[in-house]
């Protein structure tokens, strides 16, 4: 009798497969790597301004408004105003020469010079003649702040407009029926513990205006 034998076969153990990282983990890493930056707010540029003295000229306001409204004109005008402001102080400093030519005024002070008031505290004054014209200087027991305050009060807009104030010189522009004038008020300490002040104003320059 034949016996039937059973043949057994050994099966290799099953390999364990690692699962890929979860979607949540990938998202977290990506979010960390791609963190967005909040842009810094941009600075608002200073708007260009129309000089008040010019706007008082009949017929010119509309022209100036149109020019200032031209695309790109504002940035150009602001840049120009910044450049002028940066150089103004150096230019005005040169006007101290007016004080050098009248170190010791000794005449009785005047009340005004070419319709520009002289400070009431003045103790002495002097007219100075030059090759290009004349100006007036006086001395007074006041401070630099007193001089600035006095002329800002006595020369108000719209007849006068303070265009610059730096290094002991105030520059005004004036406009009247006679025309435009430029006024320089220069001041500085004297050799007698008071203040020297020089008034230099141009003759009126005619400005053509439109007929009504």
C-alpha cells in the first residue's frame, strides 16, 4: 500500500511598508517655509504747494492749477522744492555782508525804510550806499527771536509772504499795484551786546496782468 506524503513549503515573512507622511504634516512644513511678509506702508510724499503770492495775480490761478495737476508734475515740483530748501540756508548766509558794512550806525533811527518798518526799540541807524543801490541798518537791544517775531507780524500776507528764514536772514516777497518786491531782513549780534539789523528791499518790478 502506498502512503501519500504531504510536502510543506515555507513562505517568506511579509514585508512591512512604511506609510508616506500625512498631508497635514506636509502642509504645516510648507506653511512655515513660505511665511508671507507684510509689506511696509509706503510713505506719503509731501504735496507740492502753489506759492500764495502767485495765486493773487489775476488770471494766473487757473493756469497754475492746471500745471500742478499734470500727471507726474507733483513729484517733480516736490523734488525741486526740497532742493531749494537744502541750498537756501547757504545762500542766505551770504547776506551777512550787509551787517559788515555798518558795524556802528550812529544816526537817529528812522521809523521806516521804503515803507518797511524799523523796530521801535532802535537806538541808532544808518543809510548805506552801494554801487547797486542803498539799504538801511539799525541797532536795537533785542534778540534774534524779537526781530523774527516783529517782521512776521508787521509784514503779513497777502501783501508780503515769508519765503525763507535761515542763518539770520528773512526773505520776503511782496506784491502790490506797483509790482513785485523782494525784501531781505538780516540780523546778527553787534559789538555792543545788542542786535544789528539790515533792511534791503528792491524797487517794485512790474508784472503784466490780464485786462478784465
